[in-house]
């Protein structure tokens, strides 16, 4: 089960957006004044609100590792179809469920992963309590076993991009720091990520108002593990560039991310250091 801690550092906004509410009135011939209803103001701040949405998360991975003078390359891609629902609760937060409708391969499967592993994840539901910031507490992992389910259990608590406690406004910049335990039964790894977000201006699209946000995440990975009876030590750094669209109705509308990680795996019994480079691209979109 993933353990995560976050620290939010709100920075001064570059701009404050004001809403001007206009109301009109007219007079009838011989009657009293009729007051026209004032239009509802458009929100200037994004916070998560109760919603229901279907998402498609596509992930493309390329890993290269150099060992014995040879470079081994592993490439694979998957698409996960999810149904997300956040229901309002009396505590001011939301009851969240993330249901895996299906998980499909977009090419050859990586070694150690079978079609049965993909099929075994179908129907899994993750639950928790979601704050208006996007943070998930009281996370309940999905039932079952297997490497894919283990990876989902580790990543789902950070499924939603977070915003400051008071919400995200145009021109605002904020930081999010998280430390996540990962790796599984044979690995003890920790990933620490610091992400700097910068919000743009609200824009009108055909399907509603959108607040665009760009982000850069710098992260480190460290820890120990074992594979095929050999113990190793992992150490590395990475950077990720992210583009996010928040919807005015309180949903995460889209997130596109690309990251590169460089790390070393030191095999203790052999006194060998294996350089590893991983390139990854993710795209999360709302389905109609």
C-alpha cells in the first residue's frame, strides 16, 4: 500500500481575476418594475467538486540498461480505461471510487507480464476519501495479486493533480512535495517528487471553461531490492514536464506528461553498476 506525505507551499498569485456581475431591469407599460435575473458568476478558482467521469490513461514506456557492454531495450505501452466517481459527503470531502473497466496492451507485452495479468485487473475498484485539493486519504487498494495490480495500488493515491487548499487561480504558482514508498515485496524503494505548478488564464472551449496549468516535477529514487537472488541498490534522478487542463465543473479534464529518469543499479554480489535510462509518456483524457 502506498504511503505518501505532502507539503503545500502557496506562492503569491501573479494576477487576481475579478468577476463583474451585471444585472438589468425593465419597466412595463403601466406596471411595476420587473427585475431580470442576474447571470450567475463564472468561477475564478478551481477546486475539485463532486463529479462522475470516464478516463483513458495511455502510458508509453522505453527502458534501456547497459550491462556487459550491451544495451538492452524494453518498450511497451498500455491503455487503462477507468470510471471515476466522487460523491459529496457531510464532512466537506468526497467519497471516491476508481473502477478499472479494462486494461489493454498497445503492443507486445513486457517480459513477465501476460494477457492474464491484464485481464485480472479488469473490474478492480479503488476507494478513498478525496479532498477538494485532489488529495486522496483513507485509500483502499484493489483486491487481488499480480505485478500490474501492485503498480496500480501504488499509483492510484496520486491519480489527481493537486491544487492549493484555497484552490487554483489564474497566474498562481504552487508547490507539491510527496514521498512515496514503492517497489513491492522484493524491493524497498522511495520516490520523492517536488512539482511546481503554474496556472494560466481561464479559456472557453466547446465543452466548457478550462483552466490550463503547466508543471515541472523533479524527483529522486533510492532504495534496495533483489532480482533472481541478486541484491542491488538503486539511485537516480528524473524530471517530468506536465500540461494539465482543469474543468470549471470541478473535474480533472486532461493531463499530458513526459518524463526521463536516469539511475544506476549497483549489483552488490558482482560489484557491478548498471546504468538505466527510462523515458515515459502518459496521456489522461476524459472520454465523452
